[in-house]
């Protein structure tokens, strides 16, 4: 699937109070004001990501995790899901971003949907991907998401399976058929 530049930087509405984008999409004060964003979760390792932190009335939270399969994103799952929920309860709006708006930020939003919107991991992925088709958490984050779902729900609706490119979540198995690397 070829990804267009505009797809990555578009601010995707996940729910009325929750948005997902790239670092570039999160860097526009005009866009943030237009969406009524009151909290930005920056899930990047770099301080050099453009963030208009000088905007009054917007809270910024940093999740300093690399987009690497070995990175521990799960240590932030509950605190970020709780933050998104509390922003919603206060009638605010939360925007979550990583560098491309595909892996770290999508994973954090799926955790929120599992914990507070009572979705399974599979439902959360389908829901987020329906609103932002470019999401693609890395395999390490998938393993952490599967473990989280098993911990909070007692079972998992997604499992890792072998493929020609390594271990992938079974929900990508059909997409991978016939793919040559």
C-alpha cells in the first residue's frame, strides 16, 4: 500500500474527543485550535519534533519511546489511556501523535479504546484503521497490545503468526498473501 504524504499529516478524528496524526500534523497551532484540542500526547523520542508548546490552554504530555519493536511502550498504556479518558470527562479534546501517526500513537489509542470503550483489540484496530487507514503498529507493539488485552480481558482476539517477513498479527495475514519482499 503506497502512502501519500497528505495521509500521514492529516488529523484523523477517532472519536468526538480523540484525534490521531503525525508530528507534522500536530505542529499547526491553527489546526489544533480549529479542532478544539486541549491536550497533546507526543509519543516521540525526539525533542526536535515540531510542537507548538507555546499555545496557551493546551497541555502537552511526552511519551519518549522509539518506534522500535524492542521499545517498551506498554509502560505508558494505562497512564495515557487514563489521561485521554480524563480529558474526555472534562469535555476536552486529545490529540495523540508520533512521528508518522502510524505505530506508537495508534497503539496508545487502541489501548484507550480497549480500556474505556470496551472494545477488543481486534475491534479497536478495525475501528482506528477505518478512520486512519495508514496505521501499522510495529510487531513489538503488537506483542505488547496482545499481552495487554490478555491481561485486562482474560483473552486475546489477535495472535502473532509467522509470515515471509517475520512475525505479524494474524489480522494482516490476508494482506501479506502473495507479497514478495
